[in-house]
């Protein structure tokens, strides 16, 4: 995932949050599920970016 994709996901997530200030109170709504999905995508994309830069040599040198 690229930074651009993460930026798009963040903007979408923030737009959904701003539409309903109480979005987090009802876990059964599509809005809540979509926000959670986007948050997970953003979080795992960040982790993948770091792990893709770690080589065996760097890991062993640490």
C-alpha cells in the first residue's frame, strides 16, 4: 500500500466519522463497520511498509 492510498482511506474514514458524531455507539451500522475496516487497512499498511524494508542482514545486524 502506498502513502497515497492511506491518505485516501484516512479522508474517507474522517468523512464517515464527521457525518455522524455518535458513529461509535452502534456497532451494527454499516458506517461503523466501514470505519473499522478502513482503520485496520491503514494500520496494517503501515506495518507492511516497515517490514518490507527489513532485510535478513539488517535484522541479524540488529
